[in-house]
């Protein structure tokens, strides 16, 4: 199953990257010399990237986000270890479903634990079509784990085949759901999302003060676990309205009656550090109330498509409309946006962020080494991915970055992240 490349394609250097008929050459960050290659593994043999082969029963495709099709899945974990399992698959995503390289969701008939993941039925395959480094999801997930944010998302790069056809490198991840080893919460808890596509969901609510729209992951409205006006619905809408009233009230800094009564401050601080470090402009914002007697947490982290310089927006409401000269590596984002704009008005919250930052800083060198290792693990396999999807020399969707080679895309991510560390350290010291 593992694809062997017999030859490398010569890449013709172009003077600019294009999107349709538009020339974005002036939006590229000037080169400061020859690109530095991603560190190679000590062993010269090609790193083995796990292989997932999905065969649709009857030979059809995966054409819908709503309807599952029956599939058989073969997972080659190593050169010698192979698993086979039956299940169902469908498309997933919002904007990402419209791209040529599509993301998928797999639901196995029985729980399966492979590739270092805990056993579960539901899995996600992210296409990473816009991210030509193929590394932004890895940065986000690994950073959340490093900082100790609750409910870390596991990830693994894989080579995907669909009905025998090579589909490229994908990132296999957990499904965001209430499950053991995922969002492991009490039965009376909640998992919900500040959802930009709320109108597509079966049940929503809007908060009174900020008028944010929320949708439910747990309890699940599709299974009848929550309906408008029932006790669960009344509890969580009341909780969020009370939280907002406390946060934006005159006594919001008070530890007893202010926002601290409602939220896990450390979790909010850790989430902030992850998203601000990778300059993530439009993550999915999940919230967790572990039980009705606990405090609100933010997480797990999800959606790094607009991170690490790939897109730009001026504030939390502005859409992506025009390309700046180059992505802003020193943009102040989450200290101003959503609930954090108010939280940063309290010296106590700032002090917690600083404490978490000082602990995280000590771990960042090891984190950066880990990311170099992850990049090295796909350094050979990426050639086949971009042989399949010819995106390296043009701007994909909102992508501001077009470096021409995968190696330069990875180097850009590494440099952007390093610059972001230095900026955030200075920014927090001045608060």
C-alpha cells in the first residue's frame, strides 16, 4: 500500500504565486537567503508514515456530509502491523468541505485503538488543503498538550487511500465528543461551541449580553438529549447569561461575585496562550462545563486553518477581505477578542496568564524540537502529497503564504512561531 516514488518532479521556479488571475507577489515575505532544510532523521531510510485505506462498499465515493456510507478500513500502523475494521464514513467540515481535497469522518462498528490513540469508534481525517506546511494542526494540538490544557486532541499524520486511489497526507485526530479519553465529563455536564455556522445546527441559543450563538455537542439534540426549554437547556442558557452578567458587571474583578465564580481561570489562561502563540484568528471555540457543580472551561482546541500567518483579520468581527503587505507576526489578538477582552481588564487574570507563560516558556525549546521531528517524519511523504495536489505555487483560499516549496513553508511556520514567542514575552511583560 505504501507508495514508492521512482522519480522526483523538477519544480519550475516562478516569479510569483497566483490565485486565479490575481498576482500576489508583493504579499510574500522577503527571503533572507537560501532556505534551511527541515532536519533529517539520523537514519537515512525513508520515515514510515502510517497508511489508512478506505474502501467504500459497492465502489462508490464519499459524497455527503450528512449520509454515511459503509466502508472497510485497513490501517497499516508500521511496516509489519496492520489492522482491518468495518465501519461507516462521511464528509465533514464547513468551508473545508468545499475544497478539492476533502476531510472525512470515520465511525467504526467497534472501538479501535491504533497509532497511539485510545480506543474509540469515531475519528476525523483532516485534509490540511490550505496548510501547505501540513504542520499547523500539529502545532496547535502539541502546544495544548504542552501547556496542560484539559482535553488534548491526539493527532497523527497518515497517508490516505480511498478506493485504492492515493489522496495525500492527512492528519488523523480524535473526534470532539463526550467520551473516555476525549472530553471525559459527567453525565450532567455540557460540551458546546461558539459556532460561526450555528444556523446549520439543530439547536442553538444566544446569550443576552454579548449575543454570541452557541450550539450543542453534549447533550446531543439529535438524540433528543436536550430540547429547547427543557431543564438542561434552561440550566446552560441561565449559566452563560449569569457568567456574562458577572463578567461585564461593575464588580467583575470580585473573586466571590465576579467572573471567577463561573470559570476555570487557569484553563482560560492556557487556551489563550495556545491561540495567541500560533496567532489563530478563527479557531472553533469549544466550552466544557464538566458538571453542573463545576466551573466553565474552554477547550479542546480545534481548527488551526487561520493560524501562524496563514490569514489576517483586524478584529473578531471582521472577515478576511484583503491581503496586507505581509502577515502581522506581532498582532495582538486574543487579549482583545471575545471574553478575553474583558478578562484582561483584571490584574488577577493577567497574573495567572503570566504564571502559566513562565512555566510554558521553559518547555518551548523541547516543543520546537518535537515539531522539527514531526516535520522530518513527513519530509519524504510530502512529495507525493504535492504531486497529488498541486498547491505549492498558488494562494489557497485565505492563504497569505506562498513559498513555493514544502521546505520553505515549514521554515516559515518555524520562524513565525519563534517570532511570536519573543513578541508574546515582551507583550505580557508590559501589561
